[in-house]
C-alpha cells in the first residue's frame, strides 16, 4: 500500500492523519461530546475523561475521528478499566523483588539493600513496612522518591532501582513520557513521572504513544501491538519474517532489528548480511539502514525494499508487510504467560465494540 498517499492510508487504517478539507474542524466541546458518547457505560466521571482526552487530541493535533477515539478508549479499558491510578495486587512484594533483582544486576550487595530498607522513615515505620502497604504505582513511585531522597547515599545506592516503569490509566512508559514532554499543556509542580500517574498526564502521554507516529497499517490491530512492543514493531516483525524466508534463518519476530546497547550484531543483522553481496551492500550500510527501523524512513531504504521484493518472488505472492510481534510479555505484575499478540487482540475486541456504539 506504499503507493497510496499517506492521508488516505491514515483514513483507511484509522490512524493519525491530517483532517481533510471536506471535514470541518470540531470545537473542543464537540470533541468532548463525541468522546463521552463513546465511553463504555462503566466509566465514571465521563466529562472528566472526555476533557482530558480532548485536550490531548487538540494539543497533539490528532484527528478526533471515531476510530482514533475508540483506539484510545480500547487501550485504556484494557489497561486500567478507566481507573486513573489502578490498584495492583501484591504490589509491595512485587516491588521488593524487583528492587532486589535490579540491585543484583548492578552488583549492589543485598545486605546493603536490606539495611537501607530496614531503617526507619520519617513516620517511624521502616521503609520495608511502608513498602508492604502500597497499593498503586503512584504510591510506590512517591515512596521510592522519598526513600532515595531521605537515606544517606540513597540516590547512590538505590537511585536507579525505582521499580515503577509504567503508570497511569494507559500504563504508558515513564521514560517515553519524559522524552516527549516538550509540549505538555499542563502547568505542574512535580516531575513528569508524577504527571504520568494523573489522569490528564497518563492520557496525554498514552495517546502520544498510541497515535503520535505515522504508520500505514491496514488495521488498528497492529498499532495496538506497537503500543505494547514499541513503535513500528509490527512492520519490523514483518521484515524479519520476510528476511527469514529468503535467507532460511529462523528469526524471532520481535521487531528489534539491531542489538541495542551492544557493538555486536544481532541475529537480524547477521541474517541481513548474508544478502549483502547479492544486494551490493556492505555491512556498515546494512547496519545504518537497520538503525532506521525505529522510524517511518525504514520503508524507504534499499534493504527493506529489496528484501521484500525477493521475499515476494520466493513466495510467488505479496508477503505481509505487517505481522503481530511474537513477544512474551515480561513484567513483575504479570503472573500468566501473555504475549503482545494476546494484548493486541484483546484491545482490538474492545475497539470493535466501541466502533459499534
């Protein structure tokens, strides 16, 4: 579908795109009314949710189409059932185990961690006792900030071990929010991390992560997978599938085209190098083009186009340009064996129900 204009692709896929000339701009009140009408019946404070979602759409210049709104509502319902700061069962125990794991990876002795958490905090209870009582990620993150700010050498010993990496009603990555906070429309006294745990901040950054990049997918299902696995993961997984077909190398369809944080080549890069001589491409060029896999421009590279041209020829038909990534979800909060494909399909079920409302 690369020959279609992007605006038409966005319209067909229900993705981000410019508003067409025939479509008059909606007022904020009209957008809020549209959102309120599409919210599931179980959502409380409908006007509050509608206002925060409308502000995010307006600030980010996103099309408030039914498809885009339903995509946002479907992810929110899946992640939190419209609870701004959802409770997590056994969060204190999960957090302590995660702190211990992170400390071990950083070679911080467990005795030091135990000693730090067994000291008394400002209210007379030990940090361990307070940790055991937390019920939400907002509470846990705030407690951890207090802990590292209060203990001697707290930031040195434990500063990088905050177990809370996602938060808010859409469970958006805090790192993502901190990287995309330049146009954040709300005045705030605290950090962006703290804003993620609010409804307005969680929705703003969650919507940015879901809709804030162009992708010509045939259906929102693949955008839902990207929300879980990372931007363009579904497109990149399709590239890995095509590359595997033409090289005979069995590749994990995880959407990661290079080994991040390593000078060594990953399995996808090694497989692509097998085609280097055939494509007239040297290893540094292959690496450079694979690095474009985090953006839209990867589809314009010679490597992408020639791999798919060869895969189409081998298969005798056009192979898929979008594939659900085969990633098992890893999180201290997850107690079942779940995958990105499972997540995307669950969200898509909610999206389809919303589109029928």
